[in-house]
């Protein structure tokens, strides 16, 4: 398989073998494997398969490299003339995978 489009975590990713990718957090240990079953498109040399809605029989596996959290972002809400302000921080968890 040269190219594929997978869907995970509510997002779609265009992937190739050997690519490292940050995706929404999924369960699994570092060094473990994960299989993606929602494959929307595959391209092999001159043959393209488009799923209706998914391509059957096209498994995509990946190795989990890291479970981590992204850098902190600051969320600040403010209403003028109302003495209202809220300051919050957030760190989004993610999983770093390598496509096999």
C-alpha cells in the first residue's frame, strides 16, 4: 500500500508506510500495536479503492511510540464592564504512532 486515508478520533489522516503521526489519544502501551479498521481510501500503484463508506479487507497497523500530552495552552474568557474573567489551562493528550 502506497497511500491510505484513515479515520480515527473524529479526524481523517493521509498516511504512508513509515510515517510518524500524532493522533488523538487511544488506549495501548508504548511499544504495542494498534489496528485501524476505518480505512476510507487506499492507493496501490495504479489501483485506487474508495470506500463506501469503508474499504473492506485493507488492514492498517501502527506501532505506538509514545503516550504524552501536548504543550499547555491558555484559555482566557473576558467580558468587558461585567467584572467577569476566567483563566484556564489545558494540555491535550495524544498518541504518537508509526505506520507499518
